[in-house]
């Protein structure tokens, strides 16, 4: 280094570059000698101007090899696991304990979503619309508040302790709901409350304190689910060593199996729980959910000695705020004003963020780079004035990830609408099986998307992956963004078919004298025509949401993976809220009570226009897909994509 500086000092001064925005100034003497040598560096991308750049390049060159550099797995006490003990921890054995917890949680979540509307209507005597809105709010809050669980896991508790705390909270909420269905004092009087009285609103209303108890129990359950949801998939993926050669292949299979566990829980909710409720009552149904959650908690804790852990990296929201504040303070500074060559980063291979490796600089969102621009009066110990490049890149990654989950909100809207509209359609159709010998309960109809998901996941590696591999050349069949896009296409097809069938169903009701009999099934029209839209939306869900969860885990910063996973849950919650807002807007815009014009969402489905709503969803979903294509086309993966095989037809990679 000394000889290089000496040689540089003998050279004549160089003319400064024309573009002052790209000039990076060195401080005055004795460092002024470095000014001339920095000219060649200025022609390169800003990412090469790190302090300790040579060491950084060695680190990232090593990470591009087959054995990726990753974070060291820790035990439950936060100590690094010795290499000799790694084979006895993590891996597929540990994940099966986690799958059990997720299956029970999904069983409880879907069990409440399918039964709670009816419970509030029949037992608590709320109007049907109010019951549906209350459950939609429960679903939305439980998903949208998942960012809280992700924040606590990444900042302070770690994923294991976050799951342990919130799964216990979840169990307490289910026990409280079971008591509500068991003790007569917690529900209004049921005397003289027959079907006619329910429809006319003649049943005894619930007391305020009874509703307060029910909502408290329900939202304790919601927050329990919110804390678990963003952590379970990430914690399961943590069980695989990201430094091993087969890491990406194992991760791909893990997320498929994880969603398979979700589907098993949903199938149990739509069949077993519905059966228990119909034959043993509400207390037995809610009690079964509590027992399943208790058993899954015991299973989760039994796997504790096998788990691998990642250290929490401190508050991610604080780090984001520090970058924004530091960038704002230097908003008027020019990159030529830096007192040192380049942007600030700590020395060595490790970053200043616990549980995270260094992140290479990118040229996007250049205004955020000013947070890492080191000026003469900056204090390295004050992160509100000077941030590291890795910290700035964390914020950039979170911003770059946002459009992808945002484009899945429309899929969540469709799923929410199907949960209610399709069930209303099924009430007017013949649900008979085996020539009418068996009638499937209408509340079991949502099981068919789950069966479609189960079938796709079971056959994914035997059918879809080999076929897609021949088309795309991708070793996994399709990239994560390609799978998300394919799921969005299937969601468009599902609502388009739903609109076409609803138009036919409505015309059939008018031609056969069923316009006023919206609660009477039409014997000549089978409910199993709904299987087409159910199967299409099931395929859409498995491709889109599995690809999204895997995408967010791999692309999120090391110390923000739970927050990244929470993006998917927040998108689901936003879908619930948007579905409610859309229904309210459509009802207000299309209905005219004074002139006797029913709205598209009239209580009598035979005079309403559900088909128009489905086609509106198809148009919105198509626009949403076009927006997704744009963002997918400009997105650059953090990690290099796997080595492709030679495609035989068309080469395509998002």
C-alpha cells in the first residue's frame, strides 16, 4: 500500500471528472495522495467504493461458490452449534415437529372462520351481515397484525420464543371460546328462538358483557395466530444449513411440504370440525380445536433439543428509521462531499448487525445511500447520522420486495369472496352424492379447494416440475416469481368461470320458478359445478402463496426474515379488508331501496347479480396481473438463480 501511494504521489494531478454527482472526494492531506488513484475507481459502480472493499470482495467471491457463506446456527442458549453436533440438529426431523404445530394452528384458524359466523348468528343472535363482518375483521386483523410477531422475532425474542409465547396465547383464546360455548351464562337465552325468529330478529339479544367476552376471546386467538404465522415457516426453513450445497433444493421442498401441512389443517377444519359441530354441538367443536392446539404445542416443545436457531438482529424498525433519518439529514449533501472514499461499512467479513452477513451494494434508490455517506463531522458511533451499507441495503430490499406481496392482495380478495359467495350459491344447489343418497353439508364445500391444493402439492415433483423444466430450463421447474404469476393467472380463470356459471344458475332459477326461494336447493342443478371454480382457485393458491412465502424468505435480509414472511400475511389481511370495502361499495352503488332496485349483493341471491361482481373481480385481477408482470420483469434476485438446464422449447425466467 505504501509503495502504491508513493507511486501515485509522483504522478501529476488529474483533471476532475465532468460529472460531479459521480465524483467521490478524498479528504485533504495526508490523504490527498489517494485522490488521483481514486479516479479509476470512480468509473466503476458506486458499490465498489466500500471501505475495506478488497476484504468485502473476497467475502462475496467466496459466497458465489457452491457452498454459500451463511449465518452460523445457534442452540437455544444462543451459542454456536459445534460442527460435530450439526448432524444431530435441524434437518427434516426437526421440521416435522414444526409441521405439526402449523397443521393444528391452521385447523383452528379455518375452523373458526367457517363456524364463527354461524355461531354468532344462531347462538349470539347477531344479524347475519354483522356476524360476517365481525369474522372478516377477525381474519383481517389476525393476518395484518402478523408484522407484530415478525418484529418481535427479528428484534428481541427470536423465532422459537415468539412461537412459544404466541402459541400459548392462541391456546388460551381457544379455551376461552370453548367456555363461551359451554357455559349458558356467557350466551343469551335460547328460549323460543327458532329459525323464523332468527330470520325476523326476534331472538333475545346478547348482553354487552357477553359480546365483550366473546370478542376478547376471539381477538386473543387472533393475536396468537398473528404471532405464530410469520415465524413458523421461517423457523422451519432455519433448520437447513444455508452453507450446504443442496440448500436451495431442500428449501424448495420444505415450503411445498409446509403448505401441505397448512392444507391438511384446513381439510380437517372443513370436514372433521364441521362434523363434530353438527353432531356434538358448539362446545365439542371448539373444544376439539383447543385439544388439537394443546397437542401441537406439546409436540413443538418436544422438538426443542433438535432445533437450530438464528440470533435476533435487534429492532428492524429502528434500523429502518435510522436509515431514513440519516438520509434525510444528508439530503442536500452531494456524493462528492464525502470526506472519505466511498460509503461507510465496518471492517471484516461480518456486518455490524447481529445474525446477518454483509449485503453487497446496489445502485437502486440512490437517495438512501446518503445515509452511508461518511462526512467529516460524522460520528461512527451515531447510527442516526451514519449507517453502514448493509443497513441501507436492508431498507432497499424491503422496498424492492413490497410490490410482489402487494400484487397478491387481489388473490386474497378473491379467496375471501369465494368463502362467502360460493357458500351462498351452494345453498341454492343440489348437494346430493351417490344419486342423492348422501347430501354434503354446505359448510363443507370449501374443502374442495383444499383437496385441489393437496393433489397439486402431492404431484408437483412428478408432473408439473418436469414439464415446466422442459419449458423454462429452471431446475425447480419455475422460479418463485413465475409460480406467483401462474397462480395469479389461475385466479383470473377461477372468477371468470364463477361469473359464467352464476349467470347460468340465475337464469335457471328464473326459468324454473325459484326466484323467491333463495334458501331452497334446486334439485335439477348440481352444486358440484362449483368444483371447477374451487379447483381453479385452489391451484392458484398453491402456486401463488407457496412461491410467495419461499420468495420472501430467500430474498429478505438475514435479520429480517420474519418481517419479510409477515409481508405475505399482511397481504392476506389487506385482502380481507378490501373484500369488505368492495362489498360495501358495490352494495351502495348498485342498490336503490326507494325505487325497488336490488343491489348486486342482495340477500336473495336469485335477484342479485353475483355474476357482475365475479366479472368485476376478473377485470381487477387481470389489471393486477399486468402490474405484477411489470414488477416481476424488473426485479433482480439477491442470490444468483440456480444453474439452468438447457430448455427444449422456450427460455423464460422472471
